[in-house]
C-alpha cells in the first residue's frame, strides 16, 4: 500500500502539479495578451472586442485552475489522502518550498 501511495505522490509531483502550473500560466499570459491588445486598440482607435474576449477567457482559465486545485485539496482532505507529493531532489540547491501547487 505504501508503494502505491509513493507512486501517486510522485505522479502528482512530477505530472499533475506542472500541468496545472503550465495551464495557469497560459491563462495568465492570455489575460496579459488581451490587456495589451485592449490598450493597443484604444491607442489606435480600433474596437477592443478581441482584447476583452482574451482577458475574459484568461480570467476564466485561471479561475478554473484555482477551482480544480481547491477541489483536489477538498477531496484529499475528505478522504484522508496524503497528496503532499513530497519534495523534489535538487541536489545541492536548497528547495524553497515543498508540496503541491495549491497547498
């Protein structure tokens, strides 16, 4: 049973957490792109509909990723699962933090 828990923790640490971080970063960059597009359109007198849509989609994406993290932590707490993931072995570099992305 401990081997399964260790495997799940490694999977969360090396697969799930980086995917969630990448998707959150994509939402953030989409929001920033929309903001730049919106401001640039104001400067040139163009309609800002595309910039507004990109900002809204970026915010929706970030909210979804934070919600998924919260739901996963809620389920882990409800069922008593230890999904801390442990720390990544960085050799001589001191790790700043350990655990999951939304802990």
